[in-house]
């Protein structure tokens, strides 16, 4: 079969067939009387094998080795191809993400594009100072897309930089709370903590709603951060978790402050007092926890809290009784 017919049947151009011959990949089995290349059926099968291996991403040199070296085994080469393909996909995915973020910034001109690129690069810098400057400047210059800020804050380990990123994120507009909520589902505890800390500093109803959902999270650290944030926002749903924190002695001072904010509402104050009294009635509540609960009761207005403090002033544990008596004196003096 002549080269033109082979090209037509195989879909490989005559020019490429000549290139294959130059490289020694395919050698026509014969020549016609006029000197034209003549390909046998075996030659054509080899051409199809070459094209099949090219479709897997093998180089022509690798194809030649695969077809001609009897000792060649494909497993190592296929493993390399898998690794190279994954690296290429990762690189292309990173590029696509960068392009989408530039597009989301809605740049007005190339100067804006260059500014966004510079800020994105700075957010990924190994220098903490560079990352912090990028976070602080992202508000005043061309805005960095919310997605990029969320990704940065969830991966940031330097406290000062993390604070700057949370500040920038709180001023970035819509979209942040939903993306941070996805971070709450991370298998990494540190990422979940950064997500809820960032949510706590986000303004607006959407952030509050996500914090409400976080009260039921399986991670106790997430629940505590959510409760503290919701308490300062006046959300009564946080009361049970805040009381748990006081009993357990985990950020109990902050939890008591949050209860104090919530107690400004009369209806909520009654709910808080009742729940504190219920916890005091538990036989398993130890003396240190009873003392912390007494201190929490002291800032709750109403007769329920007052009666509970009177009872505690006669507690069998002297330290608890003295604490309650002292708190009653302060309460009466106000």
C-alpha cells in the first residue's frame, strides 16, 4: 500500500509518516519499481499502535522504546504518565482558579488586572509581612475576590496575618459566610476553628444564620466559638452552650460576659436564670463549677437569680457559700 493510501486510511498525514520513518518508528517493508514507499499490513498495524500510544501522552521516544524493547514493561511508564497528568491538571486548575478570581474582580483595565494578580501573589507569599500587607490593602485597592480571601484565611497560621485577613473578609461583601461555612466541614480541626473565628467577625444575618447552624456542630471548639459570637449578637440560642462552657471552665469568663449581654433582655434573663439554677441542682456539678455558676447568676436580673444566690450562700462548700454571699452583697449594693 502506497503512502497516500496509508495516510487516507490511518488518518496520519504523509508528512507525519515520513517523520516516523526518519525517527525509525515505521520503516516501509518495501519499495515499488518506481521507488515509492510500500507499506505492508504489519506496517499499518504498527502505525495504529503508535497512534494509540500517542493518545496516552507518550513521547515518540517512549513509543519507540515500548514497541522495540522486549524487556520494556509498561507499569513504570504508565505510573509516570499518571503522575505527570495529575501535575498538569493541578497546574491547569490553579490557572483556571486564578483567572476566575481575576474575572470576579471585574477589572476595568489591564492596570486593574495587574493589581489583582499582584495581590493574589502576595496573599500566597512565604513572607507573613507581605501577606498581611496584601490583606490590608485588598480593601482600598482593586478588591480581591471573596473566595481568595476565604482560602487565605482558612490556611493562615500567623495570628497577625489571620486577623488582617478576617478584617478584610468582614468588609468584602456578600459570599463570605457561605464559603466559610464550607470550611466548617473540613476534616482538619485547625481549619474548622479558623472558619468559625472568621464567621464570628462577619457582620450580617447570613453570618448569624451560619453561626446558629454551628451550635450543633460535632466539634466542641466550633460550638464554643459560635456560642460566644451569638451571645454578643443577642441570640438566645447560645445560652445552653454558654452555660456548658461555664460549668466546664472553658472560656468561662467570656461565656459569662456573653450571658451578661443576653441578660439585658428580660425574657432571656429569666431563661438564663432558670437554666443556671437547673445546672446547680445537678448532683454531679462540682464545687468549682458551682462557684462559676454563682458568679454568672450575679449579673442576671430577677428574683430567680436572687433566690438561687441566697440558697448558695448556705452551700455546704464554704468557698461556694462565701462567693454567693459576697455576690449578694454586690447585688444589693447596685
